[in-house]
C-alpha cells in the first residue's frame, strides 16, 4: 500500500495503481479506503469491469445483496465473463426467489467452469422446484460424474424419476441412495415401495413398507398402501388389518377408504364397497368420476337402482366416458 500510494503521488491518474491498492485494502478488510479507491477507478475508467467485480464481492461478503447485485450486473453488462460473479449473482437471485434468473446465471457459470459441482447441484434443486424433472436429472448426473455427489443429489434424482413415472430408474436411484447413506427417511422407503408396486414386485414393496412403518408407526399412507400389496398377494387378513389400522389413525382418510372399497368390490362385497365409496365422496374435496361409477356398480349389485342412476348421471356430468357409454335405458 505504501509503495502504491507513492506511485499515485507521482501520477495521480495511475489506474493500475488504484486498482492494485483497492485489492490490497480489501485483503486487509479496510473497506472504507477500498471504496475510496474504487470511486477513483470509476472516475478514471467508468466501464472498468474489475472494480465492479471487486466492489460486488465486497458487498456480497457483507451480505449487502442489493448493492452486490447492482455491481455484478454492471460488470457483466460491460462484458465481464467470470464464473464466480455469475455464481454469486445467482445466489442473490435465489435469496430473492427469482428462480429463472438464478438458473440463467448458473448456466452461464457452468459454461465458464464446467467442473463446478456446486453450481450443478444448485441447478438440479432449482429445476426440481420448478417441476422440470428432466433438467433436474441431467444436472444430478453431472454432479455424480464429477464425484462430488451427496445424499441430496440422489434424493433429487430419485424423486425426479419418480415424478416422471419412470419407476425403473427411480427404483435404481433410490436403491443407490440407500446403499450409500442408509437413510432413515420414511418417504424414501415409501416411494421405492410404490416403484416396486408399479414394477409388480409386490414382496419387495411389502418389505419397504415394513421399513417405512418401522420409522413411523402412525404413517397412514404406509398402512393402506401395504394393505393393497397384501391384497394383490392374496393375504386378505393382513390387508384388512392394515386398511383398518389406517382408518383407526385417520378416520377421514379417503384414500384408505378408496383402496378398501376397491378391495371389497373385487371380493364382491358390494354393500361394504358402496359404504366405503360413500366415505370417499364425503371426505375427498374433489372425488373422481370413477368413484361415482364404482358406487354405481355397487348400488346396482345391491338393487339400489335409484341411487345408482343418480351416481350414473353424476359421473356422466363429470365427463366420464365409460359412464356415457354404459348409461342404461333403465336410468333414461
């Protein structure tokens, strides 16, 4: 600093000396003096990208995000291409909940630094929050390829596959996650159980539901989903026990009523099926047309023609094509 100050005395417009002294002041955390030199640099060179980068970094460290964002934007506007500047501005946009701008800056960051695993991780999380699951997966793959993955990386990847109904890849990703981190997150076991159900691996689904419920004994969804697996496996007593357990924990759980209603329907116990479908309609804020149609069949089978016709019309009004096709002369 002493030497640079002497240089500036000899040449008052010596731009490189001001810039170097600014950096020295910043390293010593002499922010006031650094700001004075930054002002001198801007006067001498109004579009100097280095000074806006330095001031942006200073404000960023001090958590003065509005000022940091302003200076970073000026530096980028004047042509600065710096991965850290894009990364830091993306961080500010994330704090401000400006997701699209954050994604744009992170993409610019990785173009300049394609080994930046933290940027890829942040991109995967932002895309997941936007429900752009394909892009989320692409970015988790880049993190994994760089060898810098963590539990969150595989969680985002697994859940993204799951939300895309790609159950094969979701199951593989959940399995890898559990192998690496031995998670005690019940939702991971529940989701893998659902994957196994879709893949028709019902015994494995039951195993995962068992683990899920060992982590949370009051997890209603775990009980009625395991019940459905038991039902497919022909273990009727265990299925009913789980359905009843789910409804004991939450007597208004319309999803449990729906699963048990379908079970009763398949067992040709139409009276009990109709009662359960009625509970679904009672507790589900938006019951599906299909539920009304299931109750139609249940009512008809128990000779409740008037009630069946009312449900039939309801299903038709909701646009259920099967109801329109099968509407009978009796109801007309």
